[in-house]
């Protein structure tokens, strides 16, 4: 058994190494491309008349982040977590809000961890380590909350244990 096969057998790490986390990473990379392209387009053409330049950059960044977030949400919904769509009955707008909150929590975690790690590591290494941890946290939060793994597990548990259905809150209808 190879090292990768052993790692895949670990409960949390194994799930991360499977295809869903890889899809999540590919979507994140596409979001980076969207972010850079929109930032360039906004900064160099769409918002070029806005002064001072710092205001133009801030507005360009906001537009770029907005479009990258929409890109990532739609791709993750349509590809990474496609198999969950028939089972999760969350309205798309609410799901987008959940996704956005998860992203901002990931950003806050990355920010905090980078600052915490810089007391022990070079700032670039600290940031890379923080990005890895925040990406895993973002994936887990989206997997369980935004795209419904937690709801699916609760629903499955209720079906298997109908006599204890009340212990996890009121049953869903």
C-alpha cells in the first residue's frame, strides 16, 4: 500500500484527497484567473476615469472579487457538489450567501493565521501555510454547510433511527 493510499484511508484527510477537494482546488484556480482578468479589465478600461488611483484600485478589486466569487460558487455548485443538488433543497440565493460567508471566514482565518505564523516563520511561508489551512477549512465548511453534507447526514440518521428523530430537532417535512 502506497503512502497516498494510506493517507486516503484517514477519515478527514482521506476525504480531502479524494476527487471533491481536487475539483474544489481547480475551481479555486479558475476563480483566480477570473479575478485577475476582471481586475485588469476594470482597472485598465472600465473604471479608468475614476480618480484617485487608490479608489479605482479598491473598486476594481471589489468587482474582481465579486465576479470570482460568483464564478466559484456556480462552478462548485454545478461540478464539485453536483451530486448533492437533488438532495439539498436550499434556495440558490441562500446557498450563495452561505458560500460567501464561508469564503469570508476563510479569508479571516488566513489573515489571522498568517499573522500568527509570522512570529515563527518567514512571512511568505507563513502565508502559504495559512492558505492551505484556510482552504481546507473553507472546503469543510462549504461541504458541510453550504452544500448540505450535514443535512444529508442528519436526514440519513433520522431514517435509520426514527425513534430518536426528536433528539436532533424537529423532523423535516
